[in-house]
C-alpha cells in the first residue's frame, strides 16, 4: 500500500514540474498574444518606434530586437575566442595542476550574480571607457557586450571543454605519429572532431546572452534607437520589460505589449535551447 | 620553420585568452572587495537605511533575501527531489520520460525575466498574493527547480545497484529501499545542489523586480504577504534610482560585497561537502 503511495507522490511531483512549464507558457502567451494581435503582428515586430508613453503610443519592437541581437553578437565576439580558447588550453595544454586552478576560477565566474556585473559595468568599466575612448557615455553597446561576453564565458568554455575532452586519445596519437606538432593536432584533428559540441556551446551561450536582463538594463544605456556605432546606447527586449513593467497598469495595452516581448523572447530562447540539445544528441 | 612559428603563435593565443579570462574575474572581484570594504562595518550590516538610502545600513535587505531564499528552497526542494527520484527509480524509457527531460532542459534555459512575467501574471495578479515575499519566493522556487532535479538525479544515479539489491534481499519494499538506503547515501550530493541553488536564488534580481522587491523601507517584513527589500535589488536600486550618486555608489559596492560573500560562502560550503563525501566513500 505504502509502496504505490510513494510512487504516486514522485509521479505527482513530475506532473507538477511539467505543469509549471505549461503555466509559464500559458501565462506569457495569454497576455502577450492578444497584445500582439491588437497592435498588429507586422507593426509589433517591424515597427520602428517603441514609445509607450506618447498620447498615441507606438509599440514597435524592431529597435529592441536589433538592440538584443547586437548586444548578443557583441558578447559572442568577446566570449567565443576567450571561452573556446580557455577550453582548448585547459583540455589540451595545461598540466593537471594548472587545470585544477583554472577550472574553479571559471566556475566562480558562473556563480557571480548578474547584478554585480551590472554594478561593475556602471560604476567602474563605463567611466573608465569614457576617459579611455573620449566618448560621451560609458553606458553603451560596447561596454554591455564586453560584460555580457564575460558572463557567458563559463557556459561556452565548460561545454566546449567537455566536447574537446571527449575526443578519443588515439586520434591525437595518430596525428603525432604522422609528424604533426601540438598546434596542428589541435587545429586539424581535435577541433574538427569537437566541432558540433563547440557549436552547441555557442548556441547555448547565445540563448543565455539574449535572455540576460540586469547587465543590459544597467549598462547598455537604454535608448530604443537603432545604434549607429558601437559606442551608441542601446536597449534590449529584456531591459525594456524590466524597466517598464513596474509602471504599467495591469491589463493595459502597454502591459500586454511587454508580455508580447516576452513571447518573442521565449520563442527565440526555445529555438536556441532545442537547437543546442539537438546538436548534442545527434553529434552530426 | 613556418610550422613552428604558427604553433608558437597559436599556443600563445590560447594561453593569453585563458590568462585574460582569469585576470578579468580576478580584477572584478578585487574591485568589489576593495570598494566594498570601505563602507562595511557593523552598523552597515545591522542597521536599516537612512535618509533615502544615502546613509545607514542594509539590514532589511539581508533579512529580505534570507526570507525569499528560504521560501524558495522550502518549496522547490521536495518537488525537485521527488521528481529526481521518479526519473531514476520509477520512470521507464518512454515518451513521458522524454517529456520531463525536455521540460527540465527548457526550464533551465528560460531567461529570468520570463520567470518574472510568469510570477507577475500568476502569483501577483491571478492568485492575488500581490507584490510580496510569497510571490517572489514562489517565482524563485520555479526558477531553481531544474537545478535541484538535475543534481538529485545525478546523485541518485551514483548510488551503486548492489545497495538496492541488498535491501531487496533483506525483504525491503521499493519505497523503503529508496527512503532508507538510496536517499541517505545520495543525500550529501543532493545537499550540494540545494546549497548551490541557495546561492543562485539569493543573487537573482530580475525575477523579484515586480513580484517582491521594494526600493526603500525601514521596517522589516512582518509576514510573507508584505513586499521586501533584497540584496540584489538593492544594488540595482542604488545605481538607478535616487539622486545622490556620490553617496549611493559606495553603498552599492558594500551591498555587492555582502551578496558576493554570501554566494561564495554557499558555493564553498557545497564544495566542502562534496569533498568530505568523496573522502568518506568506501566503495
């Protein structure tokens, strides 16, 4: 009797877990979809102006999508060479003792709350860049990309390292036996073999960067315009939700439009999660 | 000759990217520690803020973060552990197992601001909990759930099968075997996952933005239906609201150091338990 009862509790918990995900999707779409439809799908996605406080408010998220994508690409430009480089160094070159020092350091990085990165960017790195590059504001695409890049570095490096470490040893030995040196072995033998794993790490990093809120909210500057240079302030989808949701009336069109941004964001992250999982399972 | 040059450049590129990553972390942590220590004293930790956050301490934020984290762990742990047990001990290879796996993967990849929207729509508005510790704690609970499930699953999987077989041989039922044999062995590893989740829940800002957090209050929350200050939100508020940047930024650094210390303490504690556990293993 007690035996089936316990089994049922564990099954119930599993239902609950699935239920939470369904509830998340339901709650976002229930508010977001009517908002998007009322504004018009085309106007919502491709509208050039996000101006919710005007007398005739405009809810076009095109500049926000562009802001999110630029900040994310900027972050990847920083984190791919650093993250994959660190992964290769740890897996292929560093001796075991050094490895034991580097890996916890990267793990520490993954545990630092994002608001602390935001503080660092706002109070330290931003003002530093103002003096260094003689620009009007340190809160811009450039600063946000660097900090965001450092934030996603641990994801990219840890998953890449797993992929690199799982390349069979015989392949390396065969390469050395044919006269290749260490660098050539890494470039022509190890990396091609670990390619899929590394790409799936980058896709996962992309998903994390595009969904990150606090850093871009604090550091990216918050102008909902399409940036003309890397030193222009930008505004992302996540930052818009975070900055404006507190001041909206529950149920207003602005409220629904912010949930609409949530829908778009959810779909983008879902695609990146699926893509990354698919690649890891398939190992094409 | 050319080959050796390429090799030299390549290897050194890898070395310098590692060095750069590590020095950035080192640099960031040093800045927080150096600037944070300038404002931290006994009063800072035990007193409420004064004069619109330009003076005084952060005690209500520490208490608020404690409440939020505690509530989220209390809610997420049983659900997470039981789901983990189901995954290892009861599930069969079928569509339902795949569904749970996909759910966990998706939950752990959803941006924190989406959890904030979910918490707002469900707990604050639909359940009428309002902006409160309860709403914020539940939102955080759903967010840390996948981590707890995954660590529980891994922890239970590492328990050797002979333990289970021995229990069965002695006539134990399956539930007895799990509760009295498997769980005690897996417990330290499960605890590690929970402690790491504590660190994560304590540091998250976005999910509590519009479900639990408030900018300035001198009082401590009296019940879970009240809004609260919290450490991560306090840092954000100090940097973006108010007008006295000169006196607010140092307090933000101080708050960041307290939060960072809390998170590191949790992670260190988790590593310690894992280490102890590994040494104690005799099979």
